[in-house]
């Protein structure tokens, strides 16, 4: 269980054994599957963009998926799917805060 102040969990494309996770587009695939889970629910055309609650990104040259805790409040099964994906594939996870683009330097 995550502390209440944790807002995001990063799923890192590195296994706990230190190997890169394959296929190389895993982050985009996971985020794509989660695209219907968004504030206000799915709308026509939402499959063309990622959910703000599940975003692929790169951190220190490693593909990651950032899963926002708000997803858990919206649909616990979707949250569990992401967390189980990480666990089942032995991927590294960490709690952090993704800064908005304007705050990054």
C-alpha cells in the first residue's frame, strides 16, 4: 500500500535483475491500453492520446510509465492492472513526482 502523499508511481523499463525490459515499445503499449481511463471517462477520439493518469516518458535514458494515484480512485482495477504489470514482469518501481514541463530545467 502506498502512503497517501504519494501522487505518482514510476514503472521503470529495467528489471530488478538490471536487464532492459523488452519489447522496446512496452511503455507506449501499456499507456495505450490505459488511454480510456481519464478524468470524465472516455470520449470519442480518446484512443488517439494518452490518459493523463498513465503517461510514457524517459527518465535518465530509460523508458518509464508514470501512473498517477488518481487512476486508483477512478478505477482500482486499472490501477491494479498497471501495478500487476510491473510486478509480473519484475520491473523496478519507485515513487516520485513528475514536474510539469514549465518547472523542468
